[in-house]
DNA sequence: GGGTACCTGAAA
DNA sequence: TTTCAGGTACCC
């Protein structure tokens, strides 16, 4: 599930639960995750829970004179989740559907559950290795001017361009469609073809959609306390994503679905006219 | 740049 | 049975 707002939600919910707690162990249960130096985390203290792009990053402080910092990074990819299970002795009982890894802390577990097994865990000494290449669209640095420079000259279609993590980090397939619907821009427009006012609309849509999605805890998400249900509520506000064949909320024209680079794009052909600068 | 692969489950 | 899925790495 996770795009930027969902990962932000995970991080905010996890932070007060795990910060300051001591790591007992990191259990890797799926060989697809590869070999990690899990012994190095034992006894470290969780110093934070951060979102770096779409990745959950936990700085771990060790009681060693040399190399006191370790960085645990978890990318949820398509179906990964981090579920908190409070409890005193939860290292046993590894039976949980799709459980791939478990961070055992004093007072509870962080369970990495991931049916499709695309998720990735990294453990590194140097946080530079985790630095996302693109700009964070929720940060101060993301301005209309910066967006204009990033778009400059690109001959890629807008919607695939929005998915590029080396330009803007954090957008995914749902919010890319939602952002273009709000900005009233056709997904097949060439990224480099936007004029100043269109660029401003796109910038505002990125900021607004992400802010609203974060406020509503993202689109569908599992609870950390009890394993049931979804706390995310943003799906109620989706204007176009998943709404092929439904009337557009603004003009009642039928919402369409097209495929770009093998992925679904939803848009309203009336509110988001092709206009000039559309790819051939 | 764009297709394809990775993997599994749910829904059509 | 086939298609689709919130992501990204790797191929030409």
C-alpha cells in the first residue's frame, strides 16, 4: 500500500511506540531478505523512526566506542506492513501470516508482514547510502520554482514522470492520478510542456493532496495496536483512482482508465483535456 | 525512455 | 482461468 502518506502514517504511529526501547534481536524469517548482520543490533537503542522517501528508517545507537550508529531501513514496496505487537516475551510464536521479519524490543515487537515479498530490509553504517535522490514534496525545499526546473525539458509523459523517485520522492500510482486530477492536467501531457500557470497548479496539487492524505492517515491501512481493520480514510476522498466508469465529481463526465508503462492511470477526459504538449 | 520480471493473493 | 495490484530493478 505504501506511498508517501502511508509511510508517513506508519512512521508517526510507530515512533512513540519504539523510540528509546532497546533491541533484543532482529529475526529474519524469509531468505529472500538476504543475509543481514543481525547480531550487530542486539542491545542498541532505537533513537528514532523517520520517513526517508518511501522508506522507514530507524537510527540505532549502540554502546560501542567505534561505530556507535547503525541504520535500519525498511522499504514496504507493494504489500509490506509494520505491525506493532505489545508484550513482554513475544520473541517466540513466529506464526503470523506472511511474517518475514521481526524486530524484538523490550516491551514489544515490530512485525514486518509482506504477502508479496517485494519489501526490502537494509542495515547500514552510513546513512548516505539511504539518502533518496529526489526532493521530498512535503519539505520546505519543494517550491514551484524547483518543480519547474525539475520538469524542464522532459519529454516523458506527466504521470510516469510523477512516479520518478529521482525527481520527486514519495509519489506512487494512486496519488499521481489524484494529483493530476486536482491540477486538471492530462496524464499524457509531456512533463516539459507545462507553462507557468500549469506548473503552479501541479505544485499546489502535489502539496494539497499529500497534506490531505497524511491528515487522513493515507489510503487504507492496518492498525498497529490490533491487527484488524484499516485506519486509513483517504480512499473516501479519491476523485479518480479506481473510479473507471464512474461520473466525475466535478463535471459528471465518465472517468477513464488508461495504461501507461504498464500501470493504470485514471482521469477525467473533460476536466483534464489533452490540450497542447500532449505526446503523440 | 519503455517493457518485463520479481511474488502472492484477491477478484473478475 | 485470467487479470490486476499501493514498487522498483534490470533489460534493450
